[in-house]
C-alpha cells in the first residue's frame, strides 16, 4: 500500500513529502517527474507567476536516477517567497470563510497559504513516480481538454496521436479550431479580469480486467478514483464514460457490448468508462472532470470581515484558466490510484 505525507505553503520555503510503500529497488527518473511538474505549472491561461520552473529534489538521488529504499523523500523549493498582508475582503470561492470556521485560530492569510492549489505539485510528484511504475506494465494515464468557456472540442482524442499535433501543447485539446476559439475566450476573460472553467477528461489505457474491489462500497475502483480526483482544487464534479448521457438511455442502449477475442470474453464498447461493479473492464478508464472557473476575479462583490460592509472582493495575481493543468494533475493522481490498487493485487 502506498502511503504519503506532504507539507508546505504557497509562499514559504516550499513543499516536501515522504512517500512509502513503493517497491524496494524500483528506480525512477527524477527528470521525468520534473517534466510532469512543468506540465502542471505552465500553459495558456496561467498567470505570470508560473514562469519559473518547479524542480523536485530527491534524497539519495544518483544523478537522474532515484532508487527506492524504504521511503522516498523530496522537496520542491518556492521561487516566490513573500509575506503577504491579511485578507479582509473575503473570497467566497476560496477557503477564506469556511477555513476560518474550521480553524478559528488561523488568519485568512494562513488559510490561503495552506489551501493553495500550489500544493497539487505534491500529488503530481507522487503520480509522476507511479506513472513510471505503471509503464513497466504497459499501463499509461493521460488527459485532454474537452471544453473551456462553453467551447467544446469536436475532434476525438486519440492516445499517443493527439499529443503529436502542433496545437495540442497550447491547451491540450485535440481540436485545433476549438483551441483557437478557447484561446480567444481566455484572452477576453483576462482583459476583463474574469476567469473560465471547463471539462478535462482523465484516462488510463492498458489497465487489465479485474482491477479494483466490489466491497466495501468505498473501496470500489470508481469510488476511490472519484474521491481522489474530486479532491483536486477547482474540480466540482466527475462522471465516468458517457456519464450524464445514461440518464437519456434505456437499459438496452445503455449496455456495453461483449465479444470474444483470442478465446476470452471482453468488452467491445466502453460506455461505462472502463469500470463495472467497482472493477476494471479492460477498456480505457475515462473520467470527465468539471473544472470551475478560478474564483479570484475582478469586480465581484463580497463582505469585509472587519467592517461587515459590502466591498469588492480581494484580488491577487491569478490564473485565468486552469482546465489543462487540472488534467495534468488528474492523470498523475489516477496513476497513483491504479498503481496502489495493482500493487495490492500483486499485479505489479
């Protein structure tokens, strides 16, 4: 079982962590981990603060190679280290109000540091290691952007092929025309001090049939995946496979088709998103994540915690759109969930 603990704040020294339970002797590339950190941080729609690279430094690394010997320790230093003033013009979409209700001994600024989405770099480090572990079994996780600001992709994503398109690096969308429209929408939102949400699809291919659990209910593969992916800051919903379309179908049309391949009964279609009864079907696992707009925007009204008067919401340097970045975080978290489950079942 893979266990971990993370620590750090958004503008302090940095973030670090300890990961336990990985196979002893397993060697992974620190460079590959840092590539995932770069993907998490950069992209069209991100703020100027994302120009500096995040670099994970591992204890006991031999150059680029880190060999697991009991536990893995890492640290990612913050390039930006600031003592920012207290926040009184509260932001409803951040943890300002609810965080104070849970931790009244902390200031809103302290809560903002602890709840910062920057902490997701820790999950990315964990997942980037697990991605390399899964690759040894020909299991790969991926993501793509399906929608931003009401603009949808009309081109089907193809694993290993869509990524090679020149436009894909911009917003991780397989549709070049939609990408250009999304970029225009992001530019417009930036100019007005607004932000945009959308849908990121996180997937896995090569997962063998039977990975997961049937009981107890919270150990089912889709339940564990959902719990982990919804924990990503900005994610407000998840569905598997055709998701909401199930509501419009009858039972006959909703069922996946079975067929025989090499003498084995397999799933010929993947409406279910690769999971049935908490177990993988052998098809691609597909999760659609609803990503809310970044809540730091200009012009929104709120309440001041000192005067209790209506004021303009506190605004700091912020991203305009993080849908592609949520996808990067999601594919790495999915890698952690699958690696952990497959290790428990002796498949790794």
